[in-house]
C-alpha cells in the first residue's frame, strides 16, 4: 500500500503545482477470476486485472473528474496537466467542493473484516472442482424435469488508497467470493428457469453448495404449471430476495441527485411518518464482513450506522457533498452500504400459514416506477396461497399501486434475513395489494 500512497501523494502535489486549488486522488488495483460451467464442461473462464488512478480536480471554481490506467510517473504528470487544462474550459459550479474535513474525523479503527487472505490461494482448478460439485448437486434434483444447468463462480480482490488536498487519507483492501446455480426446466413448450446463489467477503461465509443447489431447485419447482389468477386485491408474502428488490426500488429516490432534480417522492419528507411502524430500516457500513462494509465513503466521509426509517418515519437522505451543497443541507453519504430491516419473530412458513387468499411472490419481472408520484407496476411470479397452503404456481400477473400507500400496509416482517448479502431484508407481508391477472 506504500506504493499507492506514494503515487497519490505525488499526484496531489503535481495537481496543486499546476494550478488546482484542491484535488482528490484514488489509486486502485483489482484482480478477478470468473468462470461458468455447463454440461460437465468449462464454458468460459476469465482472469482480469486493472490498475487505475481516479482524479477529481477543483480549479478556479470549476470541477472535473478523470481516470487513467497508465500508472507510469511521467504519464501521470502529463495526464494531470491535460486534465487541469480541460477543467479550466468548463463552467464554474460553486456547489462542487471537497467534503468538509470535519466529516473525516472519528473514523472507526475496528477491523471490519472485508479482506479474506485465503482469496490469494484460490486457483482456477479450485473453481472448476467447486463448479463440478455444485452442478452435480443441482442435477441430483431428479424430481424436476431439468433441461439445463449453468454454474457460475468467481473471486475478486482489490486494494485502494485515497487522499485529498484538505487532509483525508485512507486505504482499503477487500475480497469477494460468489457462486450461482441456474436451472432451466422443461414444461411443455415452455422452458422456465430460476436460480440461487451466494456471495460473501470470506470464503467461509458462502452458503454451502448443497444449500445453493437446493434453493435453486426449490424456486425452479414453482415455475412448473404456472397460471394466471383472477384480478383482485390480495395479501402478498414477498420472499426475502424479492423483498430486498422491492425495498431497493422504494428507497431509490432518496439519492441526492433525485432530490436535486426534484424527481423524488421523498422531497421535504424528513421526520415524516411514511410507512408502517414495522419499517425499521437502517444502513450499517461498519457491519463485520458485510458485502458493502466500509469505514469511509468515496469522498472520505466517515462511515457510521444510521437509520433510514425509524418505525416508519423517514430519517435520512443519501447526500454527497455536491448534492448537499445544492440543497443547502448537510452531507450524509452518497450511497447506501449494508441495508438491514429489523426482523420479526416468525419464519416464512408461519407467515404463509396465516394467509387465506394471497400470493407468495418469488420474483419480480421488470415493470416501471414514477419517482415523482410514487406510482409503480411490476410483473410478478410466485405461488398462490389458499387457506394457508401453497397451491398453484402463478405468472403473467402484475402488481400496481403507489409507494406512498403500499408501505403503510406492511403488516409483518419475517425472521429469515440472510447474512450473505448487502441487503439483509427478511420476507415481508403486505396486505390489500392490487394484483391484475385474468
């Protein structure tokens, strides 16, 4: 990391010597190994690596962001000189500044464990053997009319050093492991498919190949014999992986740029109650081994756990310095990290057993959303629930509504949140949702 620090220090000096009042430099290097396995053979394997210098320049009230992969000292100097010349041609923007140095303070010194040293010992043959095993375990589900199985797995590691002219410096080293099994079935003239997977910072935290294979088969089975149900308002149980997608869609207008552009249904809603008391959602960047854990964000702002919704009341926007300056607010952080919804006390089976007429939703299919008004429409797949039992697989149906109303009808949160995700959201129940079908 001392090499990165030296490059960053020299780049900052060059930038200020050539006329920049302020600058941010990030020096990074990453490596990855990814492969896919199908029909007992290696289908594709890719090994890649990248080195990069990212440069944010603040010159005479003007701002520009630049990137180069050429890390030779002479080339970096000429690159910076050209970038400063280009920046001088841009329009002034007083909202573009570095973060306030006060926001760099009190950074956590705890080890949040985002780098697994064992990643360095993983070989291509290790991934091949893992894929063979996962494929065999998936194909062992002979109760399904399996047409095809594709296995994907990979590893990555990266390191970076970031520094600014106003006093920030920080380094980061991280790793990730991932494995996925996708199943294609035969169902008459249809070829439905589904998948399961796991990703983690540490290899030991991945779900086992047996767990991945069983989950892929579990969800794929719901794709056989799918039908439409009559249109009606129903109780929906969203599986945890779908609940995570739905909540991501709901909170997307909390971003600084959405607020700056006035394209957010959260405009001027801080401290207002917008959802059920059960919506206790928070962002935790300091979660040990979390998929998106960090001690500082892209600007150097110190990371801290913060509520997004507290018993349904909105508590935070995601504001980088630029968006905060434009809005006249204080910066928080420019993006989410690990999203966590406080779990309830019951499991998925118990939640389903309480529903007389509903749908267990296992997938979202596209759709659209109006981030100004909150209207949405999404295709769904899943299984009908009749008197507490899963019955007919369903598809080609849509849910419609408005986010400003939907989350007030959140009536239960499950206890099945999973640790191998940056979105730790359990299964959820929402009542009286408009479902269109036949």
